[in-house]
C-alpha cells in the first residue's frame, strides 16, 4: 500500500506488529484500545499533549518496535491549560506479572477495573482535609462486578461483554442507530494513538491541531501513520 517497497520477509509478514512502519507495536496493539475508557469516562475527545519514551530492553531479536514503553497524557479542557489530569500508560514485554490493569485515581478514592471495585483508597482523609481547610472526601466501597463486569484486555476471547458488543453492532446495522462506540470514539482513540507514536519516535512533547487534523511535534506539524 503506502509503505516503502522492500523484498518479501516471511517474519515481517507473520509478525508485522514487531516492525515499523507496518505497526507501532504496543501503541497499535494495546494502547489504542485501552485509551478509549478515558474518553468515555470523561467526555474529553483527546489528550491535550503526550510525552513518551521506551526502548528494546530484552527482545534483541531484530524487531524495531519497543518491547517497553511509557506514555504520559495531559487531559483537560482543550481551550485552556489549567485543570485536568494526567493519564500514565505503561506496558512491558519483559515481565508478564500483573496482567492488564486499569486504575483510576481521584481525590476521593480508586476505581479498579481489574477487580471491578470502587474503594476509598487514597481518598482525602479527615486529617489531611482539615490541614487544607477542606471537607473529607472518601468514596464508599462498592463492587461493580455484578452490574457491569469490566474487560480491559485487548483480546477478550468469548465472553458476555464481547457478545454484547457484537450484538449492539448488528442491531445498529439493522436499525441504523449509532452504536455504543461510534465513529467519534474511533477518531478520538486514533488521535491519541498518532500523538503517542509521534512522541515515541521523536522524543518530543506532542500536541494536536484540530483544524488541520494533524499532530504537532515540537511546534511544527508532523505526521504519524497508524
């Protein structure tokens, strides 16, 4: 297609996710799926900026995509720089301990999508709040598992959540209604993905120009293909 011409390589054909420019690796395979929940939970369309770093620390097998990476996203109102929050995405292929986890921290506690629980862990205790002249804020402990089990892995296999996703898609084909994850959700995670790829490849902080629909690297517009 639009990739540079080169001789056929069976390994690159089979394991294309390991090789740029056929894939960016971890961002293409996992981050692009998991960043969706940030947009859904917050209603924000994209990050304001992304900084990222990584490297090949274990698998020196000829691959060109990193086996380890961390990206830091700045989210908040797009029309100003105050307020907002950070999202830290980290992935490694050097150790599989812990599996796939998504944790959301607020000043009232923690939403853990691995255990499907909300806890007051890390919330604003009465002692700390008093020192700042604020009221205490501790979320009540609750389980989300019975109401809506969370599946955060990219490969969910055959489960109720995957079946419900496909059912919604087929029903929307028949009814012409917008699916739960519509084209805007796809666009939003693609923007976050392209910003991450540009940040990884340049080592610079990356923003986005909504008018031009292009990533901006170090003050100059650039491109990053998925």
